[in-house]
C-alpha cells in the first residue's frame, strides 16, 4: 500500500496487465474518498503549520478559528485540488503545482477564490508562473525518505508479524494490512515531515510573510531559531490523526471497488 493505493503482488502478472485501468480506477476512487473524508484534518495541519506559532494557537483554537472564519464547509476548502490530483499522482509525483494551489485554497479566506482555476489565475497574475512551483525542492526531497521508509517499514512489519503468527504474507487479513499501513505511514511521515512543513511555509510566504523570497535553508534556520527542533513538527498531531481513518477508508473503498469492477485478489 502506498499513498492510498493498494497494489497487487505482481505487477507483471497477465491478469494485472489486462485490467490495469481497473486497478487505477479502484485506487483513484479509494484515494479520493479517503482524502475527502480526512480533508478537515489536512487543512487543520496546514493552518497550524502557517499560523499557530505567530498567533499562539493550539489544536483546538486553530480548529475554532477556521470554523469561525468560514463555517464548517470551509474545512473542506482545497479538497477539490486534492481529489483532482489523486488519479495521476504517481505519474506526476515530482510536480509541485498541485500542492501550491491546495495550500493557497486551504489558507484563503471565504470568497477569496471562486475555484481551482481562479486561484491559479490570480496566483500567476500576482506572482508569475514560477509561483506554481514554489516548494518544489523540499517536495522532491521529501518523496525519497517518505517512500523509502514507508515501503520498507510496511514490508518489514508485515513479514515479522506473519512469521511470528504463521500468517500467509500474501493475504494476512484486513486488520494486519491496516496495522502495518498505519505504522509504516507514521514512520514515513516522521522522516519527511520537516520538509513538508518547509514546503508549506514557502508556498504560504506571500500570504503571511510578505517581503522578498525566502529560501528553503532560511526557512529551516528561522524555524529552529524561533521554535527549536520541535518546531519542525508543528502540525504533526492532526497529520497523525488522519492516518488511521485515511488508511482504513482507503482499504475498504479499494476492496469494494475491486468487487464492483470484477477484479480478483492476486
């Protein structure tokens, strides 16, 4: 399981080649439902990353501030961008523009943007086309530790569990999948979260910071100087809070989509 997608044991098997589009559709639907269900926690994480330190907000006060500003529906602000990027995510993983728009939509005030395209238009008009790629470097660097740690931990934990309790590694059961996915995802985020935090701060700098462009290194230095090493994990709590429901929802929806599309487990 990676990034909301659950892959069959062999990508080279003949049944998989013949039904690759169904696997993609099932994974895309699983990711879309999972992201939508946990979108409020995702926006809460971004809000805390950007505003909490300066405004002395905690988890509860940040949540109240978002609701007071735009109502409960505003908790899903920016989710359209999340859902839009799910299906092609693995193919365009190295592009950062979708993250930039999600960040701006999540931090925008009620009525500030009419939608995704309006947000992109205003961003390009005011800051230029290069603004769509702000945070590209930490985003790229963050993929490596996240993917490496997550996949390694997932397989290691599953293998260790199956060996200890005599389970079949190819089909250990739903609970084992969920447990291994939760542990591996949390470990992956521990390794990559500081880079994700800096990426968000770079993308939101024009909104809350103003002034000249601040580099990735300068953001790291500022965070450590002002908040210490723990500041690199600001917003990590709501980020972790969404792991279990996200993994659970993604798994259940994927399995239901496989049944609906007539796919079998390999």
